[in-house]
């Protein structure tokens, strides 16, 4: 891309965003072989393995994008640049959070604890400190016990770290789907017949991902 001598067309810019959306959208579905002793990490290992590769690829394309000669200019080029940069920053932040969550799980598993009382099958949910309710059938209970034994954990401890892993997986999935959707929305806008994206003072003229990030910032204030 750095050897291009002509500016990227609107269609090429849209294709760039679409490709990024497809790569990001595929992260939650990534699979990674999980040993029985680490089965509680299965929900996050696929995304955890795929994420860095996607981020590296997006970053390489982004660097080529901004280094191209002539450099991206005009409303379409700046629009695509803002969308792509927002996606890359958001994804990088999301994976930092995922990594932190996995570190916490690993730390939790590695800390010696007093033996926990075994979980029991119940007709109703059993309230836990983390706010989750669990109710196991006899078959599910046996599966949990077997998985916990293979992981060298008490059943209650296994359920706790598995629930944390599932929550972390849900968060990175939500982030990837929102990023991917925003990139596709921006790509569609670039493909419109008009000469340029709707730029101006109206917040609706900003790329979808930029608007999403601004909304998230306002929500945390």
C-alpha cells in the first residue's frame, strides 16, 4: 500500500473498512485447543489467541494507509481514517481488558484456598456472592465435578472461574460486534453515490465508530 501513487478511491476505502470489519467480527468465533486442566478458560482462549493477530494486521494496514503517497486527504479519506483509527483503538483497549480479566482468573486459580464445600444439585438457584444463580441437573453436576477434578479445583471454585471466563468472553464479543458493525456502517456510507460522506457540524456526519466512542465517553462522565 505504501507504494500507491494514486489516492484510494471511495470504493477502495470502503473495502478497507469492510475487510477490517470481517477480521474483527471473526474474533469471537475463533477456536483454540483447550486442555482438560484448563477447561474453565475455553470461552476466552480462542479470542485471546486470535485478537493479537487481528490487531497486528489492522495496525500494519493502518500504518500503510497513513504512509501512502499521496496521503489520504479529502472528506472520504479523513472519514475512513477516523473510522479505522477508532476501531483499532477500541479493539486494542478491549483486548487489554480481556487480558486483565484472564490474568485475574489465572491468579485466582493459582492462589491456595481453603477447601470449598462441594456444590449440590438443587431445584432452585443457589445465590452466590458474584450475583450468579446456578442450578444443576444431575448430569450437569457430574460434568462440573469431572471438569473441576481435571482442573484440580473444588467444584465451587471451578464454577466461579468459569463464570468469570464466560463474562470476559461476553464482553469481548460485544465489543467486537459493535466495532465490526460500526466499520460496516461507515463502509456503506463511503459507497453511497454522493460525492463525499456527510461532513459538517452535525454529529451525524461523524463516522459511526467515532459517534459510538463519544457516546461511551459521555456515559462514563
